[in-house]
C-alpha cells in the first residue's frame, strides 16, 4: 500500500477547505450568480487563498468592487492569512482600505 510522505500530510493540513471559501464570499454570491460570474479557488495553502474571478466577471467594470467585497469576507475567516486575486482584480488601494477597516474592527 502506498503511504503519503509526511510533507504531503503537512501540506494538506495547511490548506483551507475550498468549499469554506466558496461559502464565505458573502452577499456577492447572488450578484455573481445573476451575472454568470465565477469564483475559481486555485490554491489555499498556508491560509493564502489564490482565486480568480471568471465568467461574467471578465471585463466587467464592477469586478474590483466584487473583489473588494470577497476580500473583506474572506479576510475575516480565522484560517485565512491573505487573499490573492491572480488576475489583479483587487487594486492595492482597495486592499489597503479593507485592511484598515478590518484593523479598526478588532
């Protein structure tokens, strides 16, 4: 029988469940559904969530606002250390705004 190496078990232990991420995008999910938008969770290793917004989000002028709301919802999760939008959907100034808001809520 094949046994997984210890580093593989640690890798899996450091991952955040993708379904938790999808369930936590907040009130944005209804808008995504209505506009054929898709949140694609690419990686969750070490609590760093790599996602892309696809489908109806591609080229949409509201995508940065959608990304900001998703970032806010996910950063409030205990196991999440960072959220990376791989296609650059979240501008740095919006990230800084949310980080300040979350810091003020603590």
